[in-house]
């Protein structure tokens, strides 16, 4: 059963990633007065599969003086660390109104619950933050192993940037965790259901803004895409990568965007929860689960659209501006948010 869940979740995420790339090219085209991809399939909907075939059949060039084992390992590390958090994401509420014991793969006799989470662990927030933070090794190792000055500079930039903004991101998450009293992603969602605000974005608006800014930096997206700045570094850490190895880095970036969108949805927008939906459908029923899952995906798509919108709107920071902003403004603001949340939680519990 767990294997079936993993396959379904990974397939869903990879399809969302593929069409996020298409949506980005379309939206950027509209922002810049262009048409965007419109040749492969109706309205260009098959463009992601054409891009995949292009990566498969491209010539795979490997620098002669690269450290081969690390060079091949780096993109696998980046993509694996991006995909691993999928196993703890709550994609929807559990379905409890049907006896699922008749299914061929078996949920056990008399089991009446089908969770829409592959694996629920008590420290889901720490798991996601820990796994995604390891992803920086893929970028750093790619820059070092390529034996290229451009790649090495991109890898060093990425390491410094991610270390700097991880502190602010971790501090911004603490506010929602303290209000929920749990590190479990499902627990945080249920805490928002019982909260008078319903969604934590209201009492934690400062934390939400800090989280999103840090998330843009963590995923190396505009205006924080210094590790792969084309104008200064040709392409940055993946300058010497081509064909499928480049495609793995490309996929890892968009999967990380999905991960950040899921975390923002769970921590601040109630995850799959839709206020008032329980009055229309019985909680635990299939219609309730379907609508909740659709709402969850819609919230994620909204955050992915914000990523694309920001890319088409803002210019890139200089590296010194990026570092100063992270250490001198964002981190103090995140710590201020933590202190204020501690005070609020303390007085509410007194």
C-alpha cells in the first residue's frame, strides 16, 4: 500500500512540475508580449514531453578534468533531496466512510481508514526542513566537481545563500509551530481547523511574508537566483552539465518550488482544510476528500503562480545586497516574530 501511495504521489508531483514549466513559459510570454509555446500539441500542452525527449537525445558532454563520480552524483543528490519530502505531505483528509479491506493490495481486515498521507511522522516539519537543506550539497558538489571557475563560483554562492536564509526560514516556521503546539504537518492543519482564525496566515502574517521571501532565496529563484546568474556566471553551478544530468537539476528546482508551496499551504493556509466545507459534505466522505484535495492543489498552484509572477516582475539582486538583506533585515524580523509569538502564546495560556 505504501508503494502504491509513493508511485501516485510522485507521479502527481512530476506532472505538476512538468506543467509548471509550461505555465511559466506561457505566463512569462504574456507578461513580455509574446505568445509562448504553442506548436507541440493543442495550445502547446505537449511541450513538456517534447522538452523531455530533447534532453534524452541531446549529446552528453563531460569535462575531461572533472571529478567524475561526484560530477554524476550531484544531480542525483539534488533531485532525491527534493523528492523525499513527498512522503510526509498531507494531500487531503483521511477517507473513513468505506470499508477498504476488499482492495487487492489489502489494508487489513476491518480497516475503514484510507489516509491521503503516505507516512505521518510526529516531526514532519523538521523532516522536510532537514531533507531540503541537504539539497545544497548537490549544488555545491556540482560546482566543485565540474572543475570550472563559473561552476565553482555558483556553488559557493549557493552554499552561502542557503545557509544565510535557512535561519530566517526556520525562525518563520517556529511561529506556526508554536501556535499549533506540534511539529506534525497533519497536527498543524487540525490546529488551524480549531483555531478561531482558521488559517495561521492571519496571526502569523509577518512570519508568512518572511517564509516566502526566504523560500525564494532557498530555491534560487528570481530575485535571488545568484547561483545561476547567466549574465555573470554563464549558467552558474550547472554550466558544465548537459542532457539528462541538466534535466535532473532543472526538475529539482521546480520540485523544490512545489515543496515550498506545500509548506506555505500547510503552515499558513490550513493545508487541505476549507472553512465551511464540513457543512456541505460529511467529513471523512469521498466528496469531502475530493474537494479538500482539490483545494489543497489550488493553493499550491497559487503559490507556483506567485513564483512565476515574481520572475517576470523583479530584477536580480547583487550578491552583497542579497547577503545584507538576509542577515541585517530578514533574520532580525524573523526573530522579532518569534518573540512576539512567544509572548502571545504565553499570555493565552496563563
